[in-house]
C-alpha cells in the first residue's frame, strides 16, 4: 500500500485497545443474547437440537444482514457520515428494548414450528442483533481507514478479539448468568449493556473523527483495490459454509446418536469460535500444515467409528469434537489464506457470513426434510475433504496403488462379514480364538487398512475423498442391522424404532427412542402385548397411581402431557377417557399406527384423543376442575422443556384437577436432578406433594420390565393424597432443598451438578 506521511499536528490516532474493546463488547453482547433468547422462547417448542439449530440459522441470517449493512455503509466516503448513520441505526434498534419475546406472531405452531420460531426471533431481537453484528466488520474498516497498513498492522487481527468476546460470553452464560440472575434481571441487564455499548462505539467514532480523517477520502490503495472475482467469492462462501454446517451437524449427531446432555451444544459452538481465533492469529497456534495432517487422521478415525453405536461415549465424543474442530480450522485457515486486502474487508465478511447462513440453513431446514437421520453430518464431513489440496498434476504411481488398496479393503470388509462369517462355525482356531473371532478381526483390520490408505493419500484431496466414501459405506454395511430399526425425522428430532429380545416378556420387544432417550416399549408376544412396560409398569410410581385411582373411582378423566408410545393407554377402561397433549405430530402418527405400536389403538378400552401443541398452552384451554389424573411426562429427555416445571405452570395444572384429583410429575432424567426443583415448585404452587424414588427389585414385576423412576405426586389438598401417604413407598417431600423454578428463574447448572454429585456418591468414584 502507499504510505501516507504522518502529520505531527494532527490529533493522535485512537488506541488499538479501543477498537479491540468495542468489537469484544459487541461480540459478547451477541453471544449473551443467543442463549438468553433461547431460554425465553425455545422451551415452548420442546428444546430439541433442531430448535436450537433453527435459532442458530436465524442468528447467522441476522449476522449476514449486519455484515451486508456494514458493507453497504462503506459507500459513504466520510467516516463522520458512517458513524452518524450507524449510531442512528443502533438507536432505532433500541426502540425494541427492553429485550422480551414479542407476542405479535401469536402462540407456537406445531404445524409450522420453524416459521413461527423465525418470526418470533425476527420481531423480538432481529434489529438489535443485526446492528450489533455489524460492529466487527465496520470497526475493522474504520481501523483500516485510520491506520492503513503503514504500521504493518492488519485489521483482521481485531476479528480474534471479536471471537474471544463471543467465546467468553458463551461460557459465562450457563456458568454464571443463568444460575445467578432471573430472566427479568438478564433481560434488563442485557438491554442496559446494549445502551452502554452504543455509548462506547459513539466514543470510538468521535476518536476516529478527531484523528483528522473525517473529511478526507480513503487512501488511493483503499479506493483503487482490484475487484474481487466471482470464483473467489464462491470459494469464500464454500469455505465458510462447511464449518457452519458441521457445527450444527455434530451437535445434532452427538445429541441424537451418542448421548444427550445439557449444554452439550456449548462445546461445538465454542470450538467453532475457537477455529476463528486460531485461523486469524498473526502466528497461528496450529500451523496450517499441521492442521492438514491432524485432520486427515481425525476424519478417517471418525468416519470409521461412526456406524458403531456401541463404542463408548468417552471415545465417540472427543473423536467427533476433535474431527469437527480440525475440519473447521482447516476450512477457516484456507479462508484466511484467501482474504483480500483491507479495502475489501467488509465484502469479505459479507460473503463469509453468507456461507455461514447457507451451511446453517442446510442443516436447519433442508436436512430434516430430505434425511431420516443425521446424514448431513457425515456427508459434509466427507465433502470437506475436497477442501484439501488436489495436486493431481504431480500424481506418482504409488498414489494409485494406495487408492486401489484402500477402496479394495473397504469393499472386502462387508463382503467378508456378510457372505463368509455366517458360514463359519464357532469352533476354536488357535490362540484361544474361534474362527468367527478371526473373521471379525479380519474385517476390523480391513477397515483400519482402508482408513490408513485415506490418510496416506490425504495430500491429494480428491483421492482421499474417494477412499473415505468407501470406508464410511463399508463400515455401515459391516454393522449388524438385525434389529430392523426404522427412523423418522421431524423438526422436533429423530425418532428410532428398534427391537430387542427380552426373555421375561416372551421374546421380541419393540422400542421407540427420541435421540438416545427411551420413550416407551411394547412386547410383541401376545400374552404380554398390552402390558404397560418400563416407566409405566404396574410396580412403578406411575403404575401405582393409575391402579390406585382406578380402584377408588369407577370412571377417570385422564390427561397426559407427552405421548411417547402411548403406554399409559393400557390402563384405560371402557368408562375412562384419556387425552394426550403432544407437541410433535410425528409422534402421534407413529404411536397411533398399530403397525408400530398398539397401545392407543388396540390396548385402550376407552376413548383416547390427542391435542397437538405446546402442552402448557393447550392444557390451559381445558376446563377447570376437569381431570381426575394428570400425568406430566415431558422431562425424560435432556432437552428439558423447563417452562412445564415452573411454579406458574404447576399452579395452572392444579386448577385443571378436580378437588380430589392427583397429578404425577415423572422426573426420571439421566443427567439432571429434577426432583429437587419439583418438590420446591409443588409447595410454592400451593399444592400438597409426596415423592418416590423407585428402584425395581430382582424378580419384581418381570412382565412389566420396570425401570428406575423418580416421581412426585401433587394434589390440591392433603386429603387427595391420603391413600398414598399411608403407603410407605411414598415419602414426604423436602421442598426447601433448592430454590423453586419459575418463569423468571431456572437453574439447569445446579440440577446438572446435583445429579453428578449423586452419581459420584453412588459409584464411589
């Protein structure tokens, strides 16, 4: 660039620290408001990974709007004019504050949940979010105008400060903000932070203008930069789209196929931000050459292991996260290597943001429609291999040998497993192994050989991609699919039906899982076909309450929040009526189809009907004093709809119970202690409550295949619980152990910590 002589009489330039503080603050506000808004609105749609992915796609689109606005603002040659316009935009966006969920769109829609969510986010936070998002490219453009490049400094380094602010805010929210502040305090604090930031950027603008450049045009180097070729723009888009898609893909895959745990979405998003930090460093902590080497090994290992669902969570989780991080870093380092001079800085960020929107939109809106499982993750992971250098012009013969060997090994493994292994007897061979063991070992060695070949040709991206496709397909073919599993996918997640043999139930038993959480099971052997199983077996707390209420009343009006397989329909007598409140129409279609599950259609002897939508809203429309029995069964998954377990929610449920009615809160959850908040909520809502921690005894209720269960029963008066109070299995609650959850306060971190502490005490580890 052309150097411009400094003027000794001109005001001093603003310090780099002021620029860094401004982009750091804006990024912090952006990533504080994302989980905050999620906490306000997402529980109304069940809190599934797809809901979070849709929200991220919206935020990426709002980011694109902000970056586009920042780029358009560069048409104003005067920094003074740019600053004035931007401050006016910030103030106009502030008219939507204080932060809140705007009710203009109406209640949640189960038919078009994505559209409803996008509409609510747009009118509630769209304008402030887009205005804040414009800060990073805009301030960097100001930095380039003020400093040019004569000091040897590139404004792209400020992008590191932006991503560090994002990362810090992302980690602080679940650890400090959520457990420490009510939602009202969070909303008002963020709104105040937005106004404070407006003053900060106004101060920066004044400092930039006082530097003496408000009336001058940009330098000739900035004005006459060559235009960017469309091929370059498309490359920026692709390199940004792949990590964006993988971030959402790995989140959905982990929570669907490996394990579901609270805050698991934090890790991929944090790693995504970290790839930007490393890629934009002046001296990257991980050089690009090392990234390429590590990524080749990681992606081969990940794709080879992915089909084997039985592999330990402790192995699968770090392998998938490491592969995502290294692949994202590889793409972002390739993106940084192609960055333009500062004159095209805002355009660069615009196209990079467009790539993020495309990648996120593919996962959030297209993948759930075209795939019945989380196929988008491995597909994009394999496609990312094409980002690696191809170098086909200098292809030595040994590359072809390795390619053929890798493909042949991948093809041989399922052939050996499918056509040879079934005809081998389990007789000893040598070294204490049977012939079947040897065949399985050979299959494994062939997959390892194929993965090794993929690594060896990784310097030629096209060849590596070919071997990885065969490796992934062969590993899937090798895995035993004898359970005849089926998969369905909706906006609310992936449902999987499978079968297993349970000797106590006379043979095959069909199960339905949402992600990794069991949502019900049904025995297929006729004598046990209509027996309620697992959480709903006769011996469990839920079964105890249903049987006791049936003994006490000749006819029951029953409501159940959460359908699953519809197991509790097995308790319905001819005189009873059961209404399910379910948010996912797909669950209704599966559970009411006797080809899949027969509880609601063939086992229930009385009327069974369904109400689709958010249970809190739909239940509120029911008559008061209507139900003899209410089952709130929406908390087994780890994407917990917390708005269904607050003081206000339980108080509403109680109004729909008859004076002698009983409500069951089913609180079984692998990772969260929900019994503490539930006990406190029951008291604060004005109810009487009892609790039971159920653990099946050996040989007890074998026909019910019962599982461990936590349940709290709540009634409007102590008299309604008299028969259960006389049963020593039910204990008085301890409502003062934790603070009750409300619509304004929920502490998931505390619930997670208590469960971890409880598990540690039980295992002694």
